[in-house]
């Protein structure tokens, strides 16, 4: 029994560590190479907190075991979780400046390898290469939970099972919450979050912290159960094994992780009984190989994300017509005072890259509640102007005013929150997410995006989430695609994907919507649908500014146009006025 | 701290830093071209060491013959990883994260395979002498110049490392092929449009990176021993040199490596040699906080 108990414990520990990494790797698309060392940090922290204090009677040198703070096990467990959580936040701090996965890989890898070395020399805490021994087991009443004796091994296995179930529930709860929706968006299209006014940094760091905190807590339980450990337990190979479990099972799917952990964790006893001493290297060859093979032939893993989605399908609420959607969406009041100032005033905007002048002092205004088109030949600087208005590029000179308020130089997130949202030429929708989630992520002020709300105000969170989904459905209904709400965006036609991107803009509540080539790449049959959608945005009172190459589209749609060439404004007026000017037409169509 | 100690530590730091710079070149040229977080760069490093030891014993090769076998082995495994591991994923436009995961799988499988094949013992590079006995290939000589001590191997290391740095920087900045590397790095679409074959560029770049990693492996094998996990810490040092010195700037990477070597050597006075990784990590941490593009890197537009 004890033998199987120990095998079960090993698999459960691996499973918990992997489930928590799946939150980071599967949902947020970031990978940590430090899961193993953080597990170790938790283990040693807990050991030092729970070991008895050094007294005359209890002398470490005499008894040959470590000494510590003499805390009760539960306090030591909490301590371990807090320490690893904070350690993770500190390690990932430099990644704040760069929202890029490589930085987290580099920092966690350096922490893992450097930490291993420090563990073997920092004798005061880790006991050096020989490690720490004599760690007291968890005791509840007269029952003890450890792997030292046979009956308590089974008890600990049961305890570990309960803990694992809790870890799975926590990770599942976070992953499937509005917070998890932020993470998935971060994974699929990291530039989208700032463009809808949400900082990607907080969720990223927090998720890494949670992943680490769980690893630290499991580390504490490991320390209590084993009674003794050495730094060798926390090598890079374990970190890689954990990544392999997640990838083998399927990133973003917790059931997959369970399968992965059972397969790779179950290798251990099988290999020890067959190849004996070579079991450890063979195991590494197998899971390393599995990682490579999976990426080649089945990158989505054994049980892919959303494998059970089709069972959830068919729960769509009754269809809403575009008119009904318009009706309920128009109740959302504008944040800015009507008629106070032009929606956007661009004044002397300049930007050059190296020696190349992209925009050379562009000035124009965009009237509220109208559709204004920026037109002009390729290289006229239209998209660069969008990028400066939304804060992606800092202008070299000039100002941008939103309803009279200067917003030049603010960050992308701040500008989006002030009420300017944009779409991208290359739609940037999240293909592995449902249509509804793609739009819901843009809805502002969601309680469920804060972890404290998820934990302490579950009812309110649920209520807000229901409102959010309803809101997202209305936005979809406005464009006539609410019937596809539960489909994956990747399965839609390109025209529908563009509509999803526009619905996402609408969901932000921003007053000024910048559309970058909404019809490019859309097949002619669907262009009409997109045009209708843009008109509906105006009918809702939104100010629309778009960059578009199709003259037909602009003529049909735009109230006004601004003609740009080589980074300066040549003319403003109605579309027909501009097109009828021979020199502009020549510039545009090429004479 | 007295002057003599400082001078000696500086010498040690230069030796260490030159090696860091070498590892930075190896990863830097691969990373700046392909953006792949090529952890598997550890494999040519270890492969070179093991191939040299094995060939010297099996084929009675002299030391330099064994070195050549080692370098050839390094380039071959490096290219195998690229062609069999990365190309299939690049062909279907996989994310950089999936490329890294392949790299990770290879990185963990290979040293363990070495362990299964060659056992856990450390491998010393030995060559057959004229009398038919197997002896350690290279016994370094220690020179004492005044109060300073430096070994023959250290001097060779400094010269070779900086020669490599010079060659790589000149190759990338001054040759026609080097310009196509830069073109591919800065604008892949445009590079393809003007007829640059990205596959060919990748192959050349990985061959160079693996060759340099192999040189690193040979230095460690000659000075100490070869063992399956010998490469990881040095590969990591290469990564750190790149991010510390400045992404996209090879001279910056080299200087960054040198600086890191000096820092870890000087700090050993207060912290002890074992804590050098902490110093290196700390330096990286601070630089990334205050200058995310690295010490000598140009800020991205």
C-alpha cells in the first residue's frame, strides 16, 4: 500500500505543479522555467519555518537536523505560499517594461539555474548539498501525515488528493473567469488588451505569482511529507518535466494536464522496474522527446483546449435583431458632453523614422457623430497617424485633442480609457476564443477581472459577468452575428472576423472609433455587411474615423474625408468634392 | 582591497568575461536573426566535448584532430536541430513559444541520452602518447608575471574569444551575406521580397552559432572535463550576455559579456565565488529594469 501511496503522491505533486503552470502557459501563453525551483523555495521556506527553534536543549549540531522558527505547520504553509508569491513578483519585475514572453523565460531560467547553485552553497537555509532533515510532519489531532511510515503515507496521499482537487478548482475557476479571458487575449493577441484600455501587465504578473504561490505551497507539503530533502530535488529537469506534462496533455485544458501527469508521472515506477538505475535519464529522454514530438505532430496536445466545448453549445439566448440591439445599446450614454468641441483635433502632428518622414505636420479635425475617412495613396501616413492618436507611437511634434482635452503622449491604455478605440489592419482577433469572449473582453469595468472580487464577491462578479455577456451579445447582434456567439473566431469567414473586431470596438464604450481598413481582404459579397455595420456605429452616435483604400466604400459611407499625401493634409471636404479635384484624383489613382 | 588582489581579480574577470562574450556571440547571432530562444544551443556545446574525448580515444587522434571532430560534431547537431526541429514548425508559422518548447525538449533529452550512452563519469580529454599510453591531452602552464598569475590556457582563451568576436562582427556588418542577415532581422517580408532565402540564412547562422558553442565546449573539456550537463550554465550565460549587452548589437553583447565576467570576479571578494550566479542575475535584473533594450542596445521603434 505504502509503495502505491508514494507513487500516487508523486503523481499528485506533479499534477498540482503542472495544473498551476497550465494557468500561465495554457491561458496566458507565457512559460516559466522556474516552477521547480519555486517548488523548492516553498519547501525550504516551510522547513525553516516549521523546524523547532534553536535552544540549548535542541542543538542543531548535536542532533544533526536543522532548526528554524518553530511555527505550526499551517502557518509555515502559508508562509511558504506568500514567500514564493512575492519571489515570483520580484523575479518578473523587469518583464513589466517589456510585454514579451522571452523576458519571462530568460528571467525564470536564470532564477532556476542560479537558484540551484545558490541552494547548494547557502548552508544556513538549505543545509548545502546534504539538505535539511528532521522536518516535522503535519499533525491533525493524533493523526500524522507523512511518508515516513506506511499508514501515514496513505493518509498523506489522501490529503494530497484533496489538495490537488482544490488546486484544480482554483486554476479552473481563475482560467474560466473574466480574468482568464484577459489571459487568453494576452496569449492570442497581446496588443489587443491595451487597445481596449486594459493593461496586460497586471494579469501577467499576477498569474505568474499565483502559479509560483501554488508551487510554493505544494513545496511546503512536500517538505512536511518527506521529512528530509536536498537541493537536488529541485533541478531544471523537473521544471521541464512540468512543461512537458502541460504540453503533452494540451495547453489551456486542465483535463489534459491530468492525463499528462498520469502518463509522465506513471513512467517513474515502470522505468524503475525495467531499466533500474537508468530510470531517471530514460524518463528525461522520454518526456523531452514527447515534448518535441507533440510540437511536431499534435501541438494542441492530447486533449486540446475547448475539447468539451461542443457539449456546452446550443445555449444561446433568443436571437436579437439588429434593431433591438440598437435600441438597447443606445441607452449607453456618451461619456463626453455633446457638441462641446470637435471629437478629435489633430494639430501639426509630425513623425519620422530615422531619416524617413512618415507624417510631416498633419492638422485636421474630426467632427462628432460623423464618419470621416482618411484617404490618400499608399505611404501617405494614414496608419502612422492612427498610431500616434492612439499612443502606439509618440509624435515627434504636434498635439492630439479629444473633445478639447490634450491627450498627446499618454499611454495606449490611458488613451483607450479616455474614449478612443481602434481596430487593426490585420484584424487581430483571438482565433482560439469564442466570438462572444472576443467581444466581452473589451467591455469596460468588469468586476471579474480582479482576483479579489472573484474570491470575495463571487455573487457580484457573476452578476456583472452576466451583464457583460449580454452587452457583448448586443454588440454582436447589431452586426447580425449573434448567432455565432459560441463559435471559435478562427472558424468564421474573414468578413465575419472583421465584424467581430468592430463589435469589439463598440463594446469598449469609446466615443471615437478608429477603423484601419475595415474592408481590406473582405470578399465583395460581405463588404455590404461591413459598411452597414459602420453606419450603425454612427447611428449610435459614435464618431468614426477610418482609413480605407476602396473609393467605392468611402463614397458610400463617409460624411467627410481628409486627403493626405506624404504625411501632410492636402484637402478636407466631402468625398465627392475631393474626388472631383483632378489633381487629387491623379494622385490617388495615378495619372 | 589591495591593488594586487584587484589586479589579479581583473585578470580572472577578463578571462571569464572573454568566455562569456564567446557564449554571447554564439547565442546572439542565432537569436538576433531568428528570434528563437535557442536553449538547445547547449547541445552543440556538449556534443563537441564528448565527440572530442570519444574520437581521441577511439581513433587515437591527436588533440587538434579531436578538436576538429568536436567542432564538426557541434555544427552537425546544431544543424540537425534546426532542420529537423525548427524548420517544420517555421514552415507552418508556429509561434516562437512552440519553437522554444521544441528547444526545451531537445535540451532535456540530449544530455540524458549522453548519460545513458557514456555513463555518469566525467570525461577527461586524453590522447595517446608516442609510447602508446593514454594521457591528459593538455596540461596548462602557469605563468607568474610579478604578483600576477595567468595560465597558458587563459591567454589562448582570451585571444580565441576576441578573435571570434571580431570575425562575427565583421562578418555580420561588412560582408554581403552579413547584410542579408541584418535585412532578415529588421524586415523579414522585405528581405524575402528582395530574394533573400531565409532558410539559407538560418542555416549559415545556426552553423556559426553551433561552431562557436562547440568551441566553448572544447575549452571547458580541455580545461576541466566533459559531462552531460556541462553546457547549461554556459548557455544561460550566453543568453544573459545578449540581453544584458543589448539585443541586436553583437559588439554590445561582447562588451556585456566582458563586463559580467569582471563583475562576477570582483564581487567574489565580498560574496565568495559560489555566489557569482547571484551577481550575474542581479546585474541582468537591474539592467532590464532600467534599460530594457540592454546596456548597448538601441531602443526599438
